[in-house]
């Protein structure tokens, strides 16, 4: 199967999840706006979500997948099953202990980490603590889900793992629909959502477990033992956990700072949901597919194939994210108005969230490129180097956020996150290049420059048309009129960008059809190391 088909499989399932996420956020905006209860729920949910990224997606996509792939290559399915059971026993036990400890410590965590600004409001603080306690077991479900997703990805069964996140959105949409239908107050709505998160975690775990059984494997619980394989996993996973959660870490830093202003946390979350669409569809798809592909190529000694996979993935990312970044910059207010401006979400909220989204748009290519570059280290079982770069990124983000928040409020936090993302991307890219794990291609550089030109032309056209159609996009226009105008602008922008990109040579059919096709080398190559 070609890389582009694998990207499409994961990206398509992720797209479905993100679209349901838009529905969820639209209903959240209508029910809660950017009021205090929205701040409370998002603050309480951010912490289990952070640990999900740290101990689940980051650690296991980076550390478990290469080791599991190696077991398949060297000891077959039986060896991989034995390894997965060893890991499951340790992971389950550690997560159970961690969940209990974190729930007992939740008042201190909210005071010092999650939302220091809430400490001066006893009621807001108390609700945040209780909701976080209810939602924290979601971490345990999602960490086990991530492990089984890593198994499925290594076995080239991508769909079940990619579709599982949709159940979180479906459950939360159901909770919001019932709340709006019943006319529930914001506090009751928040509790429906909190319990919904926990239910969704159980459903997601059930979906991927079914996928693992369908793939021909089963996992039995074994008494936790720190075997050599498990120890190796932990050595790789701890730095990978920190690195894999870089976006969540930076967002947690921003949230802690933003908690000093009412409505700031919710505003950042609403903007975050929009740029998560291209980040999820492209970035997650590339990261999920590329890591096992690179691992297998390197374990088989196919260094040329590994280099080609890495460069083609970068090319694919830039081809799709550069125009998305330009569109988010130009149409940020219009997108927010169409998606959110109703109910408790007013025109003032649109201006604030739109400004944040425009800045996130500038950081989008960096956020996605990180997903395409990190597998170049993880596939070589190097998780320490990206962790060091994560430390630098977090330090930059924290310094800028503290400096810019008093001046630009929420936009200052967005500027800090986007800047930190580009710094992390630069460090990853030039380190891979310096080590010889990334081959410099002048063709790729030339195409990137031409894609920037095509995106810029598209942005100017969008800006011109959005001003000409301002009456159709104004708050006074009907929702149907706004949706049709936005849809027409997006369709025209895609036509302009893709036509120009192919016309001037930024992309060609061969790049899409052939370069993304995986070609396994007939024999191992020499003249290089895994590093």
C-alpha cells in the first residue's frame, strides 16, 4: 500500500473525528460561550488530556512502535504478543497507581499547575477540582488505547485506531444535545460533559481492543515484571513522553497564565479546535504512518528508502499545510463567526478568538512538520534529542507568554506557542540534516519556495474576495448566507492554489502518484548507521 493511501486512511478517519469535534465545539460555544463554566471545564479537562499525550500518544507512538516492530521482525507474532503482554501488565499497574495519587493531589495540582488564577474564587476552584477528579481516569483508558493503537499501526491495521477518537466527540455531543434540549444550567452541562469524557474513554478502549482481536492478536494480563524489553521501553518512553506532549505542555503553560483573565482559557480552546483539523488530518496521519514505516526500513537496513520516506513526508506536509495556514490567517474572523457566533457566543468573542486563530495559522506548518520530523529520531530509538529540543521550546514559550500576555492578552499566548513551534521544527530539521539522516534535496527546496508563492497568491485573492463579499459574511447576514459565502471562498481558494501549484512546478502528478509510493529496497544498503 502506498504512503498516500495510508495517510488517507488515517487522515480520513481523523477528519471524521475532527468534524464531529467542530460540531461539539459549536454546541459548547452555544451552551457555555466563553463564560466561567467554559473556563472551568476546559481547565479540568486539560490535565488528563495532557497526561494522555505524555504517557499515551507521545510515549507509545515513539517508543513502543519501534520495539514492537522489531519483535515482529525478529521473533514473529508470538514474540510480539509476549512483549505486548509484558508491557500491558506494567502499564496497567502504573496507571492505576498514578490515577489514584493524582486524584488525591488534585486540589494542589489545580492551585499550582492547572489554573492558579482560580485559587481566588473558591466556587470556581472547587468545581474544577471535582470535575478533574471525575475525568482523570480517562487517562488510564486512553493510555491503554494508545498501546493497542501502536500494535495496530505496526500490524498495518490503521483504521480502528484512527476512528476510536470519534467516540469522545459523539458522547460529548450527546451530552450537550440533552443539556440544550432540557434547558440545563451551565453547571449541570459541565457535569454531563465530565461524566461523558469518562464514558468515552471506556468506549475508545473497547474499539481498539476489538481491532487488536480482529488483527489476530490477544492480550492477557500478566503480573507486572520489569523484563529487559520493558526496561528498554521505559528508557525510550520517558523522554518520548515529554517530547510527544510538547503542544499540550505549551498549552498548559498558556492556560496557567491565561487563568488570570476570565474567558481567556475558553477563547484559546475554541481557536485551538479549528487549527487541530489540518494538524490532525495531516500531522497525525503522517506521524502515525511514518514511524512504523521508517522503523521497518531502518531495521531492514534500507537507508535510502528511509531517507526517501522522510523527504516525501515533508513534501506532503508542506503541500497541504501552507495553503491552510494562509487561509486561516485571512479568514480567521469569518470562520469563527460561522462556526461559533450564536447563543452565548457574541461578536466580541468572535474578534478575540479570530485573532488567536490567525496567529495559530502562522504556526500550523511548524506544528505539523514536528509530526513528520520526530519519527526520524524515534525510528532510530533516539528519544533524548527531541526531548532536549522540547525543553528549549517550552522555555521559549513560557518566557514569551509571560512577557506578551500583559500586552496582547490571549494573542500573546498564541504568539508564544507559534514561535516555540517554529523553533522546535528548526532544531529537529537541522539536527537530522547534520547527522545525515535527512538528505538535502534542492528539488524539495525549490518546490517549497514555489508552494509559498502559490499560497501567497491564494491569500491575496482570498483577502480581495472576502472584502468584496463583506455583506454576505457580516454578522447581520443569515447563517445560510455566511456558510455559502465561506464555502465558495474555500472552493475558489483551493482552485487557485492547486492550479497555480501544478502550473508553476510546486507540485506535479508524479510527486503525488509515485514519490509517495513505498518502494521496498531489494536488499540492505551499506554505508550508513542507524545513529
